[in-house]
């Protein structure tokens, strides 16, 4: 059983009057070569812009947010890979934090190497790394590219070298990691091994000759927090050469906790900024201190949330409709405007609108028809 429902005729007429898309019979539509050319240009522009918009839709960007770091109890991991131009038995590395707490350097390894110089393959890698670091200082937006390419980027570790076994082991590579309290501290490499002390700590430097002091060094890697492949740090690739035996190198580091959320990795790491200073120790000239490498760090109270964002599908569709509708409407208005101007400038002369006026009888004498003479027949009635 089917029930048919029909709208009243008045309602249908009212709905028809609201039609915003009236249908024009095909017999009333006239095509032209200029209209076809404009349509071809419009369709080409639509296709190109839609193609580029698709690549914009596929691309992602990094969103930065800031909040107060509420994690006070966790440990801070320091990842170190430094080569010093002194023998391993002459140097010691440790951390002393703001609370005068000495952190044991059990996680560090002292590996004797031939020298601080690099092999040709390593030197090429080192130059490339310095070039990338310089570009990062000039173009900060490149950091977003590095964040998005983590876990798939090129290796950031120094390539293995081929040492000459005939050369002596005159340098020391100190590498590994340490866990320290999340407070300001001082990581340093100086002469002599560290020993605990009731008022802090000390280094056994009395048995080392001053002529052997050489704190020329190369920082292959220095990072804080979880170590993520593909991330470059400000001090990676730093190389310093001593000009004097008694020389101090100081690095002042500000650490910012960072939560990285991308489509490839989710990690809690740390970014940092650094300023550096170096000077020669000369007590007679008033330049006091201890020869060595000192990295004084402080932890920021703010936390950075770095999240990879993507354009939603509905926004892509809205932008696509705007492109198509905007080009269609704009080209239609431009075509109508150009046609109107052409008609005004050219076509009106052909119609003779601007010619001298000609009497109507001279222009069309055969078409002039005079009306027939008017005959009036009347009846006059006179009556009393």
C-alpha cells in the first residue's frame, strides 16, 4: 500500500520563487570563442591551484606552547662525547650541582685515542655539521624541519676513524651519560682525578706537570634528556685549540625542558642555548681560575611543548571550494567587463551611433506609411 503525498499548489509556487539556480533553455545560450578561451584559462588555474593546495594539505607544521614545568623530582640526563688533547690518566670529569652534591662519573668512559685531529672522512663530516649549525643560527625555521625529520635523518654521530697504530695515545675521549639533580650545576673536565671532600671535592693535580696541560678539545655531542637520533644541539661539532698551557674554557648553558610530539616520535628531551668564554689563567695579571673545561648549566622553569600539526580535511575542502568558486566568479566578471568595454569602444561605431543624424525620410523612404484620410460621418438631430 503506497500513500502519495502532494504539496499544495501555492506552496510549490512559493518554493519555485525561492530557486536561486534558475534553468535557462539551451536555445537561449550563446557560445563564443572568447568565452571558451576564458573558460580554458579558468579551468587550468583551478587545476593548478587545487594541485598546490593538495601539497599544502599534506604538509605539517610545528606548534609551540609554553607551560610551567611541574616536574621537580626527576633526574636530568647529560649525554657527553668530548675528546681532550691530554692523556686519560691526567684528566678527570665530574659534576658538582648547586647543592654542593658531587655526582659520581661512573657512567663516563675514558677511551685513549691517538690524537684530537680528525681523519679526512671525519673532517668532511665535521665541516658539514658546522655548515648546518651556522644555517640554524641564521634560519631558525630550519629547526622545524629537523624536528619533523627525526628518526629518519642522517646520522649525527662522528664516523669511525682509521688510526695509525704507530702513533702514541696522546688524547682522551670522554663519553657516556650522567644522571644529575634537576638543579643548576657545573660539569667540568680538569687536571687530575676527582676525589670526594667534606666541603665539596678536589682533583689530584699536584703530580701533573704544567707543560702537559693542553685542554684543546672537540665536542662531538652534548645533549640533555633523552637522546634522539637526528637532533642537532648547539655545541655539537665545537672545536677549540689552546694558545697557552694554562687556559680555561667556559660554557654557560640554559636548559629548557621540551616535550616533542610528532607523527614519528614522542619524547621528553631538552633544548639549550649557550654562551662561551675562554681566557688564559695568569694570577700575576689578575686572571684567576683553574685550567680546564667548565660547563655551567641552569634549568629553566618553563617547559616547551612542540607538537606537529596537520590541516584537517574539512578545512582543505573549504579552501578547495573557495578556490573553485572564486576563480569561476572572477573570470566570469572579468569576461563580462572586457566584453562590455569592447562593445562600447568598437561595436557602437559599426552601428552608426556616432554618425551624423540623417532624416528619417531619407533613411527609409519605402517604409514610411501615411495613415489613410480620416472620414467623419455625422448626424445632426435637431429637435424642439
